[in-house]
């Protein structure tokens, strides 16, 4: 499955990326290469959802 998403602020296509939390966990984000905005992976029961595949 694929999703095309663009930045609501500048309409630039988002790129896949990741951030590392203070406890060392790596979380997937979608980042705007132009204005550096980002959205992160969804939450479930207060925990970041991740895929082990």
C-alpha cells in the first residue's frame, strides 16, 4: 500500500525519515524537506506503533 502526502504548509511532498527518542527508540516520521515540518507514526494505547517486518 502507498500513500502520497504533502506538507499542508508549503505543499511539498513528504519524505520518509526517522527520529530517535531519549530512551533510544527509533520512530518513523514523514518529513518535509523544504520547511522541516514532520508528522510521526500513529499511537495505539499511548504507545508508538511500529512494524517489526
